[in-house]
């Protein structure tokens, strides 16, 4: 190496160090919790290995177990396999689809960033960093991004001009625990859960003592911005989803992570949207412990699609239930799955967040696309 080349290399290295230091300085103490995951793709993209139509990863639990036609499991039209469309994340969560831009946003929590997957050409890039160790994301009726932040311990909204508005960061004068997932109703009210996963350590947030006595689900009033508790008897409230008519609200309880006798299930409530109240709590579906379900979405017929992960690898993936709680089928994914959302121009592509990767499968239904 000649001297000029050496000096150029050294200057570039120095500039790199400076930039890294500056970047780290802006992030601390908001959760630069790990070295970035290498950008090389450790897992192959495209249809999963060994796929043959019909894909055996799409399992109908109804008889006959046909692939085609109205009696088949509505996961697919028969001629589609589960695909891995992006990979290289440390622990990815909270997907949301933006129809106007045809992209999926999702959180890579330990890497403190929100990623964007462009559906038209598969391009993946960083959308926001630092993300305050964001977790759940959703979209409101005006097309604005709503984000739950672990290290921010708050719920924020990205306005159409790109500025960030804090929607909720305190209740009763005390900090929230670590908002995890949110949904927005037709009246603009924002409903979110507040478990303690984001303050339990330094990997997915910043370790802290909870200030809230309980792990509540809250509603933010669309006019006043007031925050009130809508339910307070969850061990660890998690994913939320309204039925398409918004008469029911489904909420996961992942309390099993705190102890073997705690629930791993989905509860369903009757919703009085005008009053902002829930009633008539019931267990909708139990998960096969030690698996838990973290994320929920409905299709237009009111079927509930939920993630499954953390337990038996044979259960990792997605489950689909009728509105009556009848299990219709499963989608098997080779990684622990935390969350999912419908997307695609026809709202018929299910995006599945599985640990290090983003998976997708076309379905024979359409997502309700209510946040
Ligand atoms: Mg969650």
C-alpha cells in the first residue's frame, strides 16, 4: 500500500469511527443495546426449501383437508408456498402495512430500528433509527404510523410531515411500563397494552423498575387525549385486534412468560366504542403451553389469525380461528413467530414476523385492514 492510499484509508476509517461515535451518542441512553446484526443474509430468501404444492406448511384441521375450493383452509389458493422475503434481523416484531406506499414497516427491537420492506421490489432499508426500541406498530385511519416504544416507554404517532407526537407516556403521573402493541378504532381512539417486557433488561430496552401497579390496557380518547384503563386484570397484556365490526376486541395474555401457572391465551371482550368500555370477558382460545401468542389480525369474515411461538417448534407459526373460536388451520414457520399483518394490493398477503426473518404467504381471504 502506498502512502497516499494508506492516508486515504486511514481518513476513511477515522471518519467511520467518528460517525459511529456520533451515532452512538445520539442513541444513548435510548437503547443501543447491541452490535448491529451483520447485513449478510444468513437464511435464503424465496420459497422455503422443499416446498411442493400444496405446501405442507399450510395445515388444514378440517376434513377433507383440501387445498382448493371453499371448504379448504383459507390460508392459500393451493398454488402458493410460504416465502421468506427478508432476513438478517435480531428480533423482529410489530409489522404494519402501508397500502399507499406498498410497504411493510416492522421493528427490529434489539437493533433499535424500524425496517421497511418494499413490496414491489423486495428492497429492505432502515426506516427509523434509533427507534427507542420500538415494538408494536399500527396505522390509523388517516394513514399515520402509531408506534409503541420500549425505551421511550411511550406511544407515539408519526405525523404526515414526519414529526413525532407523543400520544401517551404516563398514567396517573407515573411512567408507563413499556407499551407493546396498539390498535386504532374507527373513532380515532387508540387502545394499547402496557406489559413490562421492555424494561426487564437492557436487550430490548432499558432496564427499569415499573411505576405502574398493574400491567394495564389503556384507551386514549381521540378528542381530549385523556388516557384511561379499560382492563387491569391481565398478567402481561399483549397483541390487540378489533373484529371487523369493532364489536369485539381480542387481547393476548402472554403471562405464561412470568410463571407456568399464568395464562397463555387470547381473551375476547364486547366493545362499547362510544363509551370506550369493555365487558363480558371470555377466554377465546388457549395456546399450547409453553407456546404463546403475541400478535393478532382479523380477515374480512372475522376469522382471527394469531402468531404462535416460544414453545414446541411444531407449533411455531400462525393459527387461524373462526369467530366462534374453532381452529381452522395452521401455517408452520421455521422460526418462533411473534406477529403478523395482512398486506398486498388485494389485502390477501399475510406477512409473518418470525425472529430473524419476514415471511409472506398469499391467502384466499382478505385482511380486514382495520388497524
Ligand atoms: Mg407484542
